C-alpha cells in the first residue's frame, strides 16, 4: 500500500495535472461511466464534529475509492486541521487498498482545478484582470488555477476582513509573481468586480458577496463556495444576465447549491437556466461562450469521482517518480 503525504503529492502533481485530471473526470461523468453513491454523514458524539464518507467508482480508469472527511472546528485550538481528509484508492484487480493519500491537499487541488477547467473553457482568451472573493484554505489553490489557464496581469482580492486580505497577499505574492501577475487588495466588493474579466468566489457566505449588476459584459464567473442549500455567494442578477450557465454536475448543483436553489424558490428562473455540464462542453455536445460580450457562469458543488480520478493520477505519477512510502498491513 502506497502512502502519500502533502509534500509527496506536491512534488509530483501540478495544478496543470489537476486540471487535466478533472477534465477526465468530467468527461467520464457526463458519459455515464461513474457511479457516485449518496454521501454518508453523521455527527460525532456530543456534537463536537461530523464525519463524512464519499465513495465513488470511475469507469474508464476502472478505479474505486472513498474520501473520508471530518469537520471538527475545535481542532484549530489544538493546532490540528479543522477539516482533515484522507482518500483511499482501491486496487482494481484485488479490491485491496492500493493507496492512502493525504486528502486535504488532494481536495484543494481538484476543487481549484474545477475553476481552472471552467476558466480555460469559458473565459475570454484576452482576460487580464481577475477578482478573488475569499481568503480561506481554498483560496491559494483557486488563485493558482486561474493563473495557470489565463495570463492575468492583476488579481484583486476581497474578504470581509482586510487583515486576512493583507495576510493572503503577503503569503501569495510570490506565487502570483511566477505567473507575471500582481495581487492587490480591493477596497470594496464593487472595486474587485469593476472591469474584472474572471471572477472567482470561494466563501462560506449565505448572501451574495458582490453586485451582479456591476459585472462587465464578457466576464466569466466561478462559483466555488455555496455547496449547501443555505449558502449563497453569487448574486442572482449575474446568473440572470449570463448567456451561458454551466455546472460540474447538474443534478448535484440543483440539489445542493444555494446559489441556484434560493433564487429558483423565489421564481427568478428555473432549472433550465443551466446550459449543461463541463463534461458535455469538453465532449463538444454543447456550446460554450458564444460571443465576446456574453457573461458565462460556472457553478460547482464537487462530486466524489473527481477525488477518485485525481487520486489515481497522483498515484500513477508518484509510482513513476518513486515517491511515497510503501507499507504492508
């Protein structure tokens, strides 16, 4: 059994690798080659946390696995991750555990790569200004993903805490510099959005984090947070203005994403506003951006076959490079 740590993963697996892995997973999903049972979750004793188990099978690569995630907010005081995760990948010949992979890093990569895929497929090629809403644990990877696929010159960062923005810029200015981009603190949400070509929201907000009427014609918007019906970060106005709205997994988005569920309950639009899935776009089954002035939106809530495909690709690269620790149980 191969055991891979965060440093092992990052030594062999780039953001571009993650984007290509996600593309493969999207195509397999849209082709109906994946099986993703319902997520199992239950509370820990004394309500101190929650356990989540997310299994999946990805046809095409013939691999099954499961991501185990715990949400224990009290861990922060103990100097431990609040949301630790581990991905288990099974051998397709014997059914035995083939690999144990540090899941927090894998999740950061595969989730950010969703925005990378969408931005690569939908944002205008001449995009030069980005806006990033949120500075949490996922934000650095989201920044790297959009910079990997578009030559942005500036990325404006906004958060409800100016102190977090300052700390984020200090921690990530070298990363942005590698891509020739400059990070700046947006003075307001309007200031972040004004003239932005690519907008990514990755927050835990329950209300929209920017004004949808201020989004410029031709912009592309990634909605990464709001993965429950109660959450919302995208303004309904930008969804209504969009010529094309896409989902990573249409069924899951309509069941889980407050960004769509809340305005749909208000009667602002129906499920038909989703033009299709990223996998369908990759397969050429549906159109993407149709004009330079069209606003495009991608909404994701994620799904477990993304974890399985990404885990498989990480393991293949690790084995080729001789990275990781092999143990016998």
